[in-house]
């Protein structure tokens, strides 16, 4: 099988190396490289130390494509362009047209800030300086994205660090002449996705083996993500029939846990189902503190179905805002199936929703008892025609318990809206 061109991703920024921020650009660029037919070889995260950054760039230039993010600003520690030129053995030049473009933006900014333009001028010249063979693919603020073909033959793409700006300029990079020439040498692989909930990784691995396993042009990866299991099948050109058989075999063996064949998150599916049925959604949350509502409202257009939520952390709020009876709290405690059911019904009544989900539990690290240990969570999804409930004993630290409870609440809603009565779904 013909080797796909290799791509190396270099992500710069000392704040990433120190753990102050999480890298979002590396995974995006690697996924985009694969989508366009390149083979992502590695993601390198490197700080602002010049020697280390130059070494990472020099190594990246040995691949067919080197995709770089960060270090394009006007300050002293933004060295990516300078060090890329040094690693590639290319002269740096000031691009007059680019300098004028950046100057126009900077002058307008200096006027708004009521600061003299002379404060900005050195940074403008710095950002307009590029390797001699590089071309600009557009500005993100005053930072230009650049594309060049290095003497090694590698196509280098340099993009800004802020993820939104990087993603806005990425299509321009793909459309550039050096990238088009590189991508003409390859064919993008196909991709199949199976999304599962309520099943273990080992069970999925066993099902994969029983279905024939990967190979022969199909590469399978099994990944646990937020209490779900995702199976990705990367399909080389010409291996579609093999992929069809493998996907069908997996779907047959894992049918009761399979909830999706695409990239839509569970909250998107819930909102789509609610909209299709003309139902309004609400949430009542204790230990998750609004995380279920946040996931739902993170979807554009969620207001068409989601009406609101109540974070009832204290018992007083459960009583006053969700009408949970005092005697129920006294008899069973706030962390109980009975209170979860009352919270869900209270949210339906108070917020005028047909469907609601509730979460109450002990997220930890304190507050557990022998009867109700840390990680014990009760959930209830309630609708016009009945409900579904779950009790969980979740492992992990506080945030893991909260995230897993949130995901389970969303899947309980999905099960209710699809008419699934298997509580593990």
C-alpha cells in the first residue's frame, strides 16, 4: 500500500509546557491532516526556549508537512517565524505589502487605545518579516499565517496560537499552492465511527476480535471518552468492503450499547430527539452543579427545546424550588432515589417542561458514609409516559464523578426519548 505523506505538528507556548493551558491545536491539526490524506506522525509541544523550538522545527521539517501553531505575535518571545527560517536555512525579509496591511490595523488600534503608533511600529515590522519563500495566507488580528516549501521539500504551515484564529486560517492553508501540490499525492482515508455507552473497553475489544479485527486497509482504535467508548475505523482507499463487514460485525455484537454512527455528542442527540417529539426539557441538579444544563446549552439552538434548570445544592433549595417534600428528605436523605424522582417531577412542574432529568449524589472527597459512599449518585429522567432511573457507584475523584454523572444523565434522557427501557443504555 502506498505510503501516505507524513505530517508533524509542532505546538509552541511555554504556558502549554507548564500545564497552565491545555493544547487544543495539536489534536485539531492532526485530525485535519488525516482527514486530508496525510499521516499524523506526532504532536510535539515545545516551550519558547529558542534552542528547543528550533530543534523541534528542524525535526518537523524532515516530514512531508510541518504544521506549526503559536509564536506569531509582536513580542520578544514570539520567535516561531525567525526560528523556522533558521531551521530551514532561509533568509528573512520584510514583506512591504504585508507590513502596510498590518500597519493599517495597528494604527486603528492605537487610535482606539489613544496610544502613539510608535509604540506599535517595531511589532508591525517584526510580524511583517517572513522567510523569503513564504507567502501570507491571511491575518488573525495582526498575526499573519504563513505557508512555505522548505529546501527539504517539506511544506511548512505556520498558524496563530489562539484556537479560533488557527481554525479560521486553516482552510486558507489547505487552499495554498504548496499544500494543494502535497495533497495531490494522496487520497484521504475514509472514516467510520461507532459510539457506545454502558459497555467496557475490554468487551468492545473482544467484539472487535470476534468481528475479524482490523488490518487489510482498516485501522481500528478503541478509546474511552467521558464514560463513553468510541471506536474509530480509518479506512484506506479500496478497503471499503472490508470496513463494511467489520462495522456490521461490531454493530451486531454491540447493538444494545450502540447509540451513534457519527460525531454528534449525546447532548446534540437529546436535543434533536426532544425537538422531533415537540418536548421541552429541564434539569434539576445537585452534585453536578449545573453541568448537565451547561452541556445542553452548549449546543447552538438548544433554546428550541431546553427551558432551564435548577441547581438545588442545599436541601432548602430542593424544598423551595423543586417542591421536594420535607418528609422525603428526612426519611431517605438528599442522596436517594426517592429525592431524585421528586426533583425531576419538581423541575417538570416548576419549569413547565414535559421531560426533566435530575442528579443527586456524593461527589466527594468528603461526605460519604458506609451506606452512601463517595461516588454514589442517583438519577431520574421523567416524562409524560413514565421515567427511567439509575443508581451509580462511580470511581474516581470529585471531577470524574461529576463528569460521569453528567454523561449518564444525558444518556438517561436519550434512552427515555428513544423509548429504550434498558437502563444501561
